């Protein structure tokens, strides 16, 4: 999955090569925005069959097959979940900074630091979503890892009134179940040697060790139903599920610990538009039901606009623009933000 800037560069390169070499191009994708920019004609596939094949401009403006219409209507739209008023902050971050040491010489002495995240501050309330957007290498995922206390950072992190930046590993353990994460690629984040029951119950074994096997299994079945998975499939392995189903497993693994905050690291970037829309609807439903706070890391600005209440635009670890999502997207103040929006 490429950010919008790199994507634009690759598409420009492909068009240039086509002109220079008089070359035909077969472009396989689930990204309809790329189809609009690149394709002359489009073949729409469903269950191994071509259900529609037309000139791109005709198909995109007046599709005839219901499946094509469904694809075109799956672009992220809508507004974030309404926020309850008068809530105390759940997460307060002040001047977050992450720097990795640069070591040189035989003794590997630290000679400098590579600053990858610098001076990020924000406040997040229960039920609220903060979007972190920017190009690859902008520091989005590093910020998420720092908030999870999986890498060292400087600055102040206060979660539900408790300062996390001063806690050691043992002191953090009682808090960890309340801050969970869903990673981008379920193929990498789900252990292929474990079945779904074992994957989802893993956190319960750590944070609720007194539960019996039957109690854990009952909770797994309940959370699978909540995320739209058949509990009867709990003994299957990740390879037996589709990409969207695997991401639902990852959401269930986070949700079973009853967190207050979930960090979502590009959870829909590898999914086609119809499945992406389903996962976004699931996330909104769970947020409304459990008053979950989300930190949504993405380079897909359409998804961010549909899900997030506030947004931070990052570039090379620095905050370029920050504010309420609708204001930033409709009236961006910075040239870099306007550039990202123009490319999306």
C-alpha cells in the first residue's frame, strides 16, 4: 500500500513508460481512484467471472451491473460517530518525541540521534477518533508504537489520569489491556500456527489468568459474534479466512480485553473497497457501543474524513497541520496538506 504521493509518482512513471515504449498495460487493482486516473477500459471481475467490460469513462459514470454499482458506491463517505459532550480526556499527549541513536566506530558510541517524531501534542476523549496522516516515513506508525510504550520516547503521555511515561514494564501491565492495537496486515499480525480461538483468547491468558478454558472460550464466541464472525469457525486457522475476515479476527483480539483506546495502524489499506466499507462500519458500530477512542493511522484521506473527529498531518516527523477533521479537509492552511488532498 502506497501513500498518495508515491502512488502519484508510480502512476506518472507508468504513463511515461507507456508513451515511450508504446506499451500496453494490464493493471490489476481494487482501487477505483487509480482506475479513473489510468485505465482506458475496465473489466470488473466477480467470483472469477467478468461481469462488466466497457470504456472506463462509460463504466465509471453509468455502470450497468449491480456489482459494479456496489463497488462505486463503496467509497468511504459519511461522518464520524457523534461525540458526547462534557467528557474528561482519556489520553493527553504533550511534546512527544522519538529519536533513535546513531552509533559509529568500533565501540558503537552514540554520535547523534535520528529524530523521527518531534513535538506531537493532542488530547483525545472517550468515543473520539484522531487521524494521523502523512506520507510513508512521516512518523505515523512510530507515534503509535510510542503511545503503546513499545519504543522509548520523550514527552508526557497521560492515560485516564495516569502518567505512562514514568512507568516501568511491570507497572504498565495492568494498563496494557485498556490500550490495544490492530495492525495493517493480518497475514503478519496473526500467528498462522494458532487457530482463531487461540489467537483471540491469548490476551485473556495474560490479563485474566484465573479464567478457565471454558470461560475464555465463551468470551471468544461472544466477541466473534460481535465483530460479525461465525463462532463455529473458531477452530479454523487464519489461512482459511478472507482478508476482511482476518482483520475482523484482529479486531476481536483487541476487543476481547475491553479496551478504552485502540490504535488502528492502517487497518483497511490492504482491503478492497466493499470490504473496507464493512470494516469501517464495524469500527463505527463498536465505537458507538463501547465509547471506544481510536487513533487511526492512514494515508487514505477519504477514510480518515469518514471516521475521524480530529486529524494531525505529519511530514518527516513534524506536525504540519492539526485540527478538527472537517476544518482541515475543507479549508487546509498549509500547502503540504493541500497537496495531499489534491493527490487523493
